[in-house]
């Protein structure tokens, strides 16, 4: 049996959705015969591979790097799932949207810094004017809200996908919980 090739990524988010994914605990080990995680911050894969069956995207799209990554993941994935409130709505990441990018950077690196005031410039992706939900940039096949979504809802989603179904997530999770 061919394993379902799964990728996960987090963009502008806290990694709480990935922690909830790991909270599947023993059931994740039970899925090991059916899935292969081919790209994720949870594994050593450094390059986004071709032929991904399902990608879970955590976090809002907030930088040029995020745009590039989410578009490449969409191109290489059969299904793309927005995982968590930041990916679904922008949520906490989008709280900066009423301020200009330079204002946000000044606040973080100059006003709130006790020590030397140094704004990083090397290796830092250029921020977009607004943090946006994933569907603002690519087609999303399913949405799983929650901050973070409960591990039971993630497990249910994966189980349904393994059965070839796009699950009805109504009542499985809610925004903010």
C-alpha cells in the first residue's frame, strides 16, 4: 500500500497547531503505516518535494517568503488544508494590519528594546503590508479553525482524508478553541 504523503508548514503563527498535531499522541504512531511526512518543521526535510498528497498550513501569510512557500506547496499538493485560526482568518498575526510595516518594526526593534537597538536586515524576509489568511493567496480545499484546533479534530480530518473523503468539520472545532 502506498503511503499518503503529508506536508506541514507554519508561516506567521505560534506553532500551536503543530503542537496540537503532536498531541494526537499514540494515534499518530498508529497512522505511521498509512502516512509519510515528507516536509515539515517536525522532520529534517529541507526542500518541498513534488507529489504531496495533503499539506497542512499553519499561520497567516505575512511575508514574501510565506507567499513563495504557500504557492509552491499549493502547486505540489493535491489537497491543501488551512490549519488553525491564523491560516483560516489571519487571527493574531493580522492584528498588525492597522499599522504600517515600518511602525511595527520600529515598535518591536527600537521602542521596546532595553539594550542595543538593532533592526535585523540579513536573512529576514520582507513583510507584506498585511498579514492575510492562506486563501487570500492560494486555493484551500478544507479549513480547520481553532486556536489551536483540538488534536481530536486533526485526527478526524486525517482519518477522513485517508478514507478518500473531504470531511465535514462542522462541530469538530471552533474559532478560538
